[in-house]
């Protein structure tokens, strides 16, 4: 595959956790340039912890996290956020007392001296999610769950980072909203974005990604392609996911 | 009429200190119990420097800058290390009180425990309003409080930095994840907060004179004002708490007896916290519920 070029994201021997316990052990994963990779696993497997460690929100205890060849392990989140990675986190975590557009513009914090670029990014987010343009001045508390997820994805895109990190963007959404999110992720892939998608829904992961990692109990236990999933891998996956 | 106006004047001072407390609470969820002492430092330095012949304006600026520096130090020494170990720890209760004790005793050691004169500023002007009279300094306090409160709200809501402060207030981790250095945001909050406290000191100095124990009195009233208003939720509410407190205290002096302002405000605080535990202007207050249309039945 693309093993010769420097991948956008390379995580090696990552161990981390909370308190006395490591909830993530020896994780290896890579995302190539323009590749979309899924991280599947049951509740409590450690998926969010991996994503937050990449973003710098959880301290890395062991191992390295390379983004475009630069080791990010140990850097504070606000440094990693400067164009390296951006996250649409679990639970969306919008700044609920602020408007949709303010949430989006805050996402472009490190680009604020380049207002032209911020405008362009804002336009491309509104193009991806036209409904957000309509509600741009609305306080984000008053949005539906699907619309809030769109803001979270939009805010992540506003940073124009090397890698996009998405934590279960489909969770607790209506089928219509899931469809909008999936379409948007497919469009991002078409535009050449690199992304790491944490999911519990196999169907979403298979449609969006070209490679799937499976994680259980803090370790990566398997790796598959969508084709393998469709040719009988589904039953194995279902067993992992419980 | 007289007690309402002079209540609003002193309430503006309490309100500024209450806002100072609320601004740092807003961003860091901690209360800096050395806030009153920061105000005292501005007052003492301004008094000392102007007595030594420094122009008053320069003395005031040096006084304000010093309290800003001490405000940042109180954060870096007494608050940040504790939050870094555990964001939800209450250790800052003790450490900021300790910081206050050090500042207060340090000031008493340097300047002695007795009051010193403070520049007169506008206090000799008389401003008749209806059948009441305020002095120039009281009018200045009211005007400054109005201007600073409005300025604070405009900056918070309309500027990029204000929005970043709001983001940090609701979710510091997420603010970091969008690239905010939340330590810098907190430091700015402590500078703004020390400025509010220091300005309150300059406004009240000509009345109280310069005394190392000024900080405890005004710090306490500022804290009560913040709680009455609901400043833990939004800083402007603290200003309204200050105005209510000021009018209550002056009213108690005028209508009960001249010592009543020592205990009456505490009574008001207790009653208000029973009615509305998070303050009069908090979103959960019965007062605020009156204004809002009833929620639609789902
Ligand atoms: N802040 C925390 N403090 C302590 N333990 C935590 C914390 N966050 C997560 N954990 C624990 O770490 C383990 C992995 O959690 P994590 O959130 O990474 O799982 P996940 O795979 O994202 O699960 P889910 O699909 O339910 O979101 C769990 O056992 C969880 O209880
Ligand atoms: Mg998770």
C-alpha cells in the first residue's frame, strides 16, 4: 500500500489512561494522506481515549503520535490544534451559549489573522451543510441534535487541519441526520481530506472508510477492508462489537 | 432619596469588586479571596506615591499596574498549580485566603496599620440631584461603574477575545482543542479583574483613606454582592448585586440605625439565597422566570 510515503497520522506503541490504569495499551495505527480510516469497537474499548490522546486532550504515557512526520506526543492540545489535528468530539461539545457562526469561527482560531481564508472556509462549511447558513445567527442550544453535529463537524473543518478526528458523529441521530452526516463525510473524502472516524455503526464506517481497525479492551485486535467486511467479515465484526 | 443615591454610589464600588470576583470565577471557576487585597494594594501605593510627590495620575497608574501584577501572581502561585493537579479541587479556597493574609500583613508591615491620607480627587465637589446631594467622587463612581459594565459586556459578546473567554468558561478542554491557550485566557481574566478591583479602590480611596485592612471589608462586601446578584453565572449580574447591596446598606443606616449596615446586608444575602440560591439575576431565579414566556408544553 502506501507504506513508503510518510502517512498523515502514525500512532505507535501508544499507551495511556486515567488514574492508575492504562485503558489504551500499545496501540498502532496509521492514516495515509487522503485516507479515511475507521476505529470500531464496543463501549469502553478506549476509542475516545485514543482520539483524545491524538488531540492532546489526554496525556500520552508511552509511545509516539506523528502527524506528517512530527511527533505530537506531549504537546498541549492548543498547539496540536494549530493546523495539525481538529476534533468533532464525543458529545459534540458545542459552545452552546454562542451562535452557530461564532462556534464555527472559533474553530478557525489559529487562522484568525487570515480573514480571507476564514471566509472561504466558512463558505465551504455552509456549502456542505446549507442548513447552518440559515441558522448562522441562532444560539446553538436551540438546534436539533443533527444540526448540532453539523456544527461540531463544521467547527472541526474550520481549523483546516491535516487530519480530521471524528468521535461517533452518528450517535443518537435520526436516520435522516445520519444520512446527511455520512454524505458530508463522503464529500470530505472526495475533497481529499484525511480522517480517522471512531464509530460503533459498522454500516457508517464501511460506507465512509477504506480501512477499519477494531479495538477491544484497549487494544487493536483486527484490521479489515470494507470488501472483507462484505465478504463474510461482518460476523467476525459483530462478535467483536458484542 | 439621599440614601438611595449614596447607596447606588457605594453599590457601584461593591459592584466593581463583585465583578472582579465574577470575572475570574467565570473563566477559572475559582474565587480569588485576595481580590479585596488587590484593591487595597492599589489604594496604598497610590497614597504613598502621591504623598511622596508623584503626580496623582502616575501614582494611580502605578497602583493599578501593581495590582494587576499581583493578580496574575495570585493566579500563577495560588490557583493554577492546584487546578493542574485536579481541576475540581477546592484547594484554592485556602491558598487564595493565604495570599490575602500575606498581602494584608505585608501592607501593614510596610505602611503601618493606621490610615494614611489619599488624594482628594473629586470629593469636594457637590452635585445636587433633586433634594439630595452627592459629592463628585460618588458621581464618578456611578459613571465609571456604568461605563465599565457596558464595556465588559460589549467586549465579552462582540470581540473575538470575549467569545474565546465565553468558550473557555463553558468548556476549557474544548477551548484548548480549538487552539485556545486557556492559561493565557485566565491570565487576561486576572488582569481585567485586578483592574476592576483597583479602579474600585481609586474611586473609594478619598472616602475611606488608605488602610491595609481595607481589602477585607470591601472583599467581603464584594463577595456578598456577587452572591446576591448571581455573579457566579454572569459577571454583569454581580454589578446589579452590588447596587442592591449598596442601597440596602445605606438604607439600613438611614432607616434603622447608623450601625445597621454591619449586619443588614448579611440578612439580605441570606433571604435572597433562600429565595434564589444562585443569586437574584441567575437563570434559575424566580425573578428571571417572570420575564420569560412559559415553556411550551412538549
Ligand atoms: N475521564 C476518565 N476518567 C477515568 N476513566 C475514564 C475516563 N474516560 C474514560 N474512562 C475509562 O476508560 C475506558 C475507555 O473509555 P473510552 O471513553 O475511551 O471508551 P470508548 O471506546 O470511547 O467507549 P464508547 O463507545 O462508550 O464511547 C472506559 O473503561 C472508561 O470507563
Ligand atoms: Mg467514546
